[in-house]
C-alpha cells in the first residue's frame, strides 16, 4: 500500500490472500466430515467438462453472497446456517482470491 494514495488491486488481493486458509483434498474431506459446507462456484460448462463434486452445493458466482447470507430468502436449503468452514471449488488453480474474500 502506498503511504499517500489509494490501495492498488495488488494490495487488496494481498490482504485477501493473507486471510485465506487453503485446504487440500484430504483436509477438505476432513472439514466436510466435521460439518463444513463445500460450495462449487464453477460455471456449468466447467462442471459438465470436469465433473460434479459429490456433496457440494452448486451456487452461481454472481449470486454467491446472497445465497449464503443467512438473512436472504432461503433459496438453498441446507443444514448450514453459518458453516464453520466454507470451501469454494473454483475453475482455476489456485483459487481466485476475490471469491473467498468477498464472503
């Protein structure tokens, strides 16, 4: 961050990355067993090409924040009201940093 100016997008993304904890497949399986919510935000074309993720809640990226907001109408009925861990499945590796930071 510059001392006398606005934050650049690099600064914003660096701050977002610092708050994230990335899970490998084994840690994700453990988190799911402990009650975490796995959300797949990949476009339908990518899910068709690469396959579905068992147990994942599919949510379009453009409505992600609203669908997971406990105060929004219950569009997605899950047992989760406020998951302890939220894991996003995205189409790029590593995960895009702006989706988790938005939540």
